[in-house]
C-alpha cells in the first residue's frame, strides 16, 4: 500500500528531514511540498542535497488531496489550519505545539496566542509513540511531541509510573544543538554568539516545553507533577542530551530502576537502554530515530540521575512523526526510519 503525503512548512529543518525520510519510505508513493517563502522553486534550490530529485515547492494556498498531512509550522498557525472537514479526508500529524496541550487555556497562557480549534483539541492524541501507541493507531489528529520533551519524558515516565521517585523533586537539565532553534535568523544563533559557548536560556520555568513535560509526567504518576526544567544551546548542529535528577522513594535502589526501565521499554525497538557504566551520548544517536537512556544512583544523596540522548530533528521531530504515521496506517513501525546512527560525522 502506497499513500500520498503532504508537508506544510517543508523548507524548515524539520520539514527537510521529513522530506528526506519520506523520500525513501516504502509506503509513500508521492510527496507534495508546501512553503510560501520558496513557492515555485525546485526543492534542490532550497536544500542542495535534494538537487537530484524532481521535487518542487508549492505555495500551500490549495493543498491537494493527501492521505496524510504533516504540519511543520510555528505555533498559532496549525490551529487555524486544521478543520473537521480536513480530518474527514486526511490524517494530520502536527509537528508544532498547537495540539500538544490538552487544555487550551494552558496553551494560551504559555504561547500567548489564541487557540482557534478548541472544538477539535479534545480528539488530538499526544504522539509519543512508545507511550500512546494504542491511541495513535485510531487517531485522525496526532500532536507530535517536542524534542526536549521526548528526551525528558522517555527517561522519567517509567520511574513515575512505578512510583520510584519523589514527584516533587525532579530537575531536568537539557542541552540541544542549534537546529532546535529553527532556520530563522536571530542574533542569538549567530556563529559568533554560539561558537565556543554553552548558553542557558528560558530559565526559571519559562520554556514552553515545561507544561508539555508536566502534562505527560502527571499522567504517568496519576497526580500533578511539577518540574524544574532548564534548557541550554550548545555549538553543534543537532542532538539533545537531557540529564534528569530526582530523589528516590524510601527503599528504592538501582535494581528497581533497572527493572522498571526494562519492563517498560524492553520490547521497544527505538528505545535503547545503555549498558552499565556506559552513558548516552549524542554522537551515538545522531541521524537516527533512537533514544538512548541510561542511569546511575547517587547513594550519598539518594538520587537517581537519568540521562537520555536523541537526535532532535529525527526522534525529536521528523522521525517520530514518521513513526506515528506508520502506526496510524498500520505500516511496519520501523518503515523509513530503521537506520543505524552515522559515525563519524
């Protein structure tokens, strides 16, 4: 079975990675690319790695019939775009933030824009594939998770689900490559600003991925969970390393944590649990859809240190979107994204 895919916002980094993945997907027969800034251009003029293809960018004013539509758009646009009429004809996977938060009031508080699809929001499924696979399978609208959130949630979810950590003690320290900031030009992401530098930003609970992380972790625990989340930019193109700290509940040790991870992720192909004393690193997931997770117990402070690494453009964006598409259409879940990380790069 082959389907027709459309990508709105194909000229951004996530859109280009999605185009690359879908171009080799065995179940994709045709790809339509939409992007106003490059409308009418050959896609190889936007990204020269596609110069051998016949792909061209359309303006998106009229989206042709697609079996699946990927929205790679800034927040505030997808909620204006998605309608019930669209969902009656097309499955939609939104790589932006508009449908990730189940409460539109929380969305409007954190994103400072109006949510225009309040009637549709309740049917959106949060697309963290390993956690919501059953719901994703029957969904018309999937909200692809953020990159930081995927790293943090996958590391902490089993620990909260099994009640192994104090829910009020969680601190997440995460570092991302610059592609996570998007392709727009900003003084903060100029070479001279980022090179030879590690930069914290949106500190003090200001980052918009915070409520998304808390929403998923609260669902895992069964009660409201509040976290301290601090992101950093590091001078590399792609990759996220998240180091999460939490106080262990009384009597919990390393064996309990290891058991929780293996019971939760033991059958999950794209979650790799690292061996003892071998911690995740971004270079070993680069260019792949894998999340690597490792941990250590600090017995002196009675805390667990959980570390996760992923490629922010693949498992943190386009790869997970493809994984969700595979689940929605009943394809092999690995289709199009079953590749080993590249090294050296």
